C-alpha cells in the first residue's frame, strides 16, 4: 500500500449512534470451539465497542470519501486544542480499526 495518509478508510460493520457517540457492532469471524461451548447462547450476538468523542468523530468520517490525511485535518480542526498530536492519534486509531477488520482501506483511484 502506498503512503498511509492517502488511503481511504470505509466502515466494514454496523454501528449505533447515541448522543453523537458511536457503538461499533461486530461479530467474530470464527469463534473457537471453547467459545462455542461456553458462550453458545451469545455466539450470534454482536460484540460492542463504545467509542469516545474523538473516535466517534473519526468513525463517522470513515465513509469511503475521505483519505486519512483529510480525516486528520477535519479532526484537528474540529477538536482544536483538545487533541494532542492529531496525526499520530488518528493514524493509530485507523490502523487499529483496520487490524480488527472494522474498516477496510483502499487506495483512491484518480
């Protein structure tokens, strides 16, 4: 993948919005045998991750229309002095979302 700041993130799972805060809903790809045995009543229920204000803001911008650099600028402008080192925070957060398969990344075609 080329320079990370030019990749475009897009959400890969459902989410709920409550008072401007996002709760990401996702299912594990392949539960282990132990999980199937112990949690069989909950295996089909989605896992939930509650995002804070900054994470929720970034999540909403991961709509496939903006690259990481644009998302970083919008986040920095929106939160002004309330976010330190916006570039590193946004980039790390997007990488974590991607690693957990909650978003997909692609290179924008010109």
